[in-house]
C-alpha cells in the first residue's frame, strides 16, 4: 500500500471535509438539539441521513456530476428559494420557542420530536440547501479529482469519513450537555441560537449571498 496514494489523500480529504462540515449551519444546529434531547431513535436516522447524503454527493462530485449541476443554475435557484422559505419558517418557530422554554425533565424532551418529524426536517435542511451541493458536489468533488485517478477515491473516502465522524460525534455526544439543559433558561439560549442561525441563513439564502 503506497502512503502517497492512499493514507495521505485520505487524511487530507478527512481534514478538508471536516473543515467544511464543522462550520455553524442549519444541519449542525438541528442535530445538536436532537442530541441534547437524547432520543436514540430520532438521533440515529438524522445523523445517518446527514452522513449518507454527504457520501452520495461527494461520490457524485468525483464522478463528475458536479459539472452538470454547475451548468444548470436554474435548479440551484429553485432549491435556494424553497430552502430559504423553509429556513425562515423554522427560524420563526425557534424564536417562538425561546418565549416558551421548558426544562428537560427525566428522559423527556421539552418539545418532543418524533422520528418522522426529525427525518423530514433533516432531509429538508440537507437537500434544500444549495450550499450543500456547492460544498460537496462541486468543491469537494473537484478537489478530489485533482488527486489523481486512484488517489481521488481515497481522498473522497477521507472526506466521507469526516462527515460520519462529525455528525455521529455531535449527535450522540451532545447528550452530555443534558444536565445544563435541565433548566428552562438553557433551552431559551439554545433555541435563541438556533433561531439566529436559521433566520440568518434563510435571509442569506433568499438574497443569494
């Protein structure tokens, strides 16, 4: 096994992918909230959707599908408009929650989220965000293809591993914050943070920034 064409590209892909994923965004904010609620049956499908979606898009970018998306800006415009509307609506709901916080008691969530709602929300936050396509299909895909014929797959594998590591770590690690969120004021802070993120991203997306 050649270090220069296997492990090194994998490590570089892991670092690049992690640098993009860790940035504060709608996905991370929502996964954080689900993780704090600590319900495995809602966290697991949510983090799987985020990770598998990234894997599909990164592989598609390596295969060259990113070039097709880049040449059809109308599709990204439609996604941007629908995504902006969704983010703004979710931001409004989060804002309302900041005025009606509840404590995290026992194993119950202050505002229970069913697995179906969690899945539908994370699918929308993932696939209605045009930046996801720009980051994965176009950016990560193009960088991977600069690594060479065989190394590009190792690089892409590293980026995908970063996605799985981050979302699973965030989703299942957030439960350690549960003692802090036993107080209503803590949920007000979290929902206020989520509202700012969602509304800010929604406005930026609507303006095409």
